[in-house]
């Protein structure tokens, strides 16, 4: 499945989006954000600052994750069984 971005999602051109990523409606993806392969963002997810989503995640609707300081990185990691 190719990467898909909803028409009403806002994605900064400098964000790094992996392969097979699905970005749902009303999502906001800011600069410096990295989204790993095979990640799904449900409706209304906001990611801003130095946020790095390691691949194979599902982020549920309404999540607002911001990490404004350049020397602090927030990583959400999925560990498969």
C-alpha cells in the first residue's frame, strides 16, 4: 500500500514520512517530525517538534504530541512480540 495523506491533513514539507504511512483527516504534522514505515495516524492527530515515530504504529485520534526543544527527542517505539 502506498503512503496516503488525507486531503484536509496539513503536513509540513520538511517532515520525513516513511513508506506505507496513512495520515488521516485533520492531522497536523509539523517540521522536524519523522514518521516511520507502516504507521497509521487516525483522525485529528497533531505531531509537532522533534517527534520521531518508529515504524509499525497506530496513533489513535485526538493525540497531541509536541516536543519543542531541539535537544530533547520524543520517540514512540512499537515492540513486536
